[in-house]
C-alpha cells in the first residue's frame, strides 16, 4: 500500500487518529498534575477527550475545550502539555466548520485566551505581571493560536477545492454520459431512417414488379412468361440489394465500433444504379448530373442519394400508371441542387398519414445546412427540390 492509499485509508477512519491523540493528551495532563488534583484531572480529561468529536462537531468540541481550559487555570497556573488540546480544537474549528462567523469567533476566543494566559501564567503568586513577561506570553500564545487557525483555514480551503473538483468531475461525467446517450439515440434514429429508406424503396419496386408479373401472366398469354421472368428477376435483385444494405445497417446497431464495410455506400456516383432499378420497375426516369465530380463529405453525398431515392420511391407509389420522372443534380463549388419531378398524379393522391419520407428528407437536408421543398410542380405532377451548401460553405 503506497503513501497516498494509506492517507486515504486514514481519512476514511478519523477515529484511528483522534482517539489515541485524545488519550495521550489526557494521560500527559493527569501525570503532570500529580496527586490530589481531582478537579484538575476531571477538567484535563474532559478537555482532551472532547477532541474525539473535533471533526464531526468542531464547534462543540472547541467550546468544551475552551471552557475546560478556562476552568483549569483555577487549580494550577502552569502550562501543561494537555493545553495543546486548545490549539488542536481551534485548528479543527477552522478546518471543519463551514460557518464563517463561528470560525472568526473561535479566533476571537483564542485572542482572549492568550490575554488570560499572559495574566495567569506570568503571575502565579497573585502579583502583577511585568509588561515584558505579559507581552511575551501573550504574543507567544496568540502566535500559536493564529498559526493553528491559519493551518485549519488552509485545510478547509483545500477540502473545499477538492469537493468542488469532485463535484465538477461528477457533473462533467454526467454531462458526458448524457451526450453519449443523446448521440446514441441520434445515431439509432439515423439508422432507422436509413432502414426505412432502403426497405421502402425496395418494397415499392417489388410490389410494382409483382403486380406487373401477375398482370402479364393473367392478361397477356403471348410473351407473358418472358415478362414474368424479367419482373421476378428484378424482384430478386432488388430484394437482395435491400437485404444486404439492411444487414449493414443492423450491423451498425449491433457493433458501435463497426468498420468501413458497415458504412453507408449510397452517393451521387450510385445514382445510375438507383435509376436503373426504378426503370426496371416500369417507371421511365431521366437522370442528369451536371458539374464536375467533387470531393464531398460522406454525409452530404449520402443525403443527396437518399433524397433522390425517397423521391423516386414516392413516384413509384403515388405518381400512378404511365408516369415518368426527371432527376436533375447540379454540382458547383458553392452548393448541390437536386430536383426530382414527375408528371403523374402524386399531388392529388391521398396521404395515409403513415409515411415519414418527406420529413426524413427535410431532416437530412437540414443537417447539412440546406433546404427542401416538396409540392405540386408548375406543369403538374409532383416536385422535390433540395439545395445543400458544399463543404466549403458549411
């Protein structure tokens, strides 16, 4: 056990120090008083044993010691080792009592006691003490008392600083834990939105392809098998892509320290594949990407991809049969502008109130300091317009 641990161990068990100290001071006082000093023995014993409570009840211990020593000068006018109990009690009062007025009152009592000691101990036979003797004794007692009080006050200030530091550390730790919980909740919410986008898009394509295959098999005998096979192949490919991406997202939830292979992979560079899947679902889509390819934050690139994906998913779900869509992506040094519009009946379709697509897109765009508007297009249909500043402006 090193020195620091020994000190901490003793600090948690103060009686292991205070009880022996009180007993030793009491025994010294009793021995030096000699026989026939029953009243003196009682006073010395009380003043010394009161130190046992000097930490838990410093004001009470100081009052008991002060009164006992004031009474002690009646039977004897000699300084005794047990008188050190007053200095210990004064130190404890300054160190452990939180009331400033009580601590200053203890210093005043010490000054009065020093004056009494100067009168009593320099005139044992009742004669008038000399000025030099009185001054020396008074200053010696006052200096010892002031030193004990100052040391106690320093100890109190140190304990207060330690308590403040501990409180601050606990508060910082609580705030850090709260921030970690909030970050985890935000991350889980983001992953939930990712899963919603992936699954909603994939299921929309699957539903359209399944309906198309069923219609082809039922209404068009000639060539129905080939069309059904193509639709089923599209369903399988879409489902496999959705399954793989869902597994990656669930992997993020299971492993907070997941590697790069679990990071989202969507971006502007993958829009061709996304549009191809929508075309395979039977919706004609025109994709235009203007501006040179630039380095962008992964989050911004993913947000752009999800905006297009969610918009095309809504086209599949709400635009109606025969609708087509146009995706226009403009990249500059200052901003990224995404416009997805269709010529269907999406603006007039009923809203079941259970979707979160538009709200999720607005949140994604807002995170990157952008804006998103969605509503009926100028020439009919439905239009989604998102604008996000690039890394240079964020």
